[in-house]
């Protein structure tokens, strides 16, 4: 492989792109003598993710540009994905397709397992465009620059619908979950002045954002005081990931976003109310996220269906984070 030109096509949902890119950055950094050329299966995803730094790769272009490059072989993730095969691989010439291993369905979780948690140099940072855009996205969401000097809770909502990769069988009712999270976060707001940032809710679908939010965001939100809560507006997948990663505590339903957030925060994301199908798949595949392989963390995830248990888990995580940040007074901040 020394001196070879390696190609890879990023594809899937935003979380898939992120996980594949994390793996490929590690691959590139541990194989400094190769040339790595990345391609995107979807123009909308490609445009959105320009706020992330892909400078570690030798190029990042749309898949339609593959024919302009000399590539010796592909290091491809999830090559058996039906959408990738239908939209991209079926259109590639035989001489290019022959360089992709179609027999081995390489999964990001398999690659991530031995490399997590990531050292800082292996994380996906923001590009210059992303760094320039972040202040404007924060202003548009009403987020003051000094917000993160106080305790903050980042929350990612995702409720599964029928027809997706994760079956919603035995998933808790959306209205009941929203009421539970509203009561829970109000307790933290009242007790210690937390500000709650909510991602994935209360976003109106428009022609501008329809590809970004993928019809996954409901137009309802949590019932929280306006001065202590911000529903992010779905302006940028990657920049909202950056914003939530800065919170004191992060909580989320399972999704590609919460998985990416877990990677970015070194595992410090509390997974809550996972549908049984998601949990079964993650455990079967030994997903290296959310502490699923630790009995205590798995027990807390299973017990998150009960509000009192989730409150206790969040309280412990908030106290730990505040101690670590040096802003814990020694007195229990949550009564």
C-alpha cells in the first residue's frame, strides 16, 4: 500500500459521513505515505459538510469527479449499501468498480472500536469556512458568546418513524417523552440555572432546509421557559454538533447526530430511551459508543425510561462535569 492512491466514497446520512470521515482521517494519519482521495455520494451533504476540515485528505469532491483521478484501490465503508450501489456504484465504469471490494461490507463501528476515544489531533475540526460561519449561526440561534460559562445541557431529540433503518417497535410515545424531558430539564433549570440547548425539535420545514433536516425534525418542542432554553433552528448539522459539544452535559436519543456527538466528546453523552431495535443492533455489533459495553452505563441506558432514574444519572454527570471544570462548590447543586 506504500505510495498508493486510495479512494473512498462517503455516503449515507450525516452521521454516516461523520463516522466514515473519522475512520478515514485515522487511516490517513497512520499511513502517511499514501494519497487519500475522498468523494461524496450526495451533493447536498457535500455542500453542508464544507464547514468541516477535510484538509487531511488530498481531495474531497463529488463522486462524479472520480473518473478524473488516478486511484489504485478503494478503502470503502458499507459498500453493500443499496442506496450507494443504486445511486453511485452502478454508474461507475467497470475499471473503477473493480477497485472496490464488493464482498467485504466494512463498517465504521468495526474500525472505531480500537481507536476510541480519539486524541485531539484525530478529531474532525472546523474548516476556515466553518470557523467563520459558527458565530453567525450562534447569533441566529440567539446564543450569546458567554453562554457556556454557565451550566448548560445539550439535548438531541430523535423519534423514529416507520420505514427507517431502526424499527420503532415498542418505542415510547413521542408526546409522553417530550413531557418527560420537559419536566426533567425544568428541574435542572430551577435548581442550578442551567440553560438547555435542544437540537432536532421545533424546526419548520422549508425549501432551504428540507435536505438538511431530512424530515426528521418535528415542529413541536419542549415546554421550557424561553429565557432558559434554545431550540436550535437546524441551520447547519455540523455547526450544531459543534455547539452542543461545548455543553456541560449532553443527552440524546439514538441517532447519527448523537453518535457523532459521542465521538466528539470522548463518549460523554448520555443515551436515553433507545428503541429496542437500536439497542439490539448496537449491542450485537458491539458499537463502541455511549459506554454500551460497560454494565453500569448499559443499566443506566435501560433505566432511562424512568424519569427518576434519568434525573439521578444526569445529576451525577452534571456534578462530575462541574467538578472537572473547577466550578463545583462542594455543595450539591441539585436539590
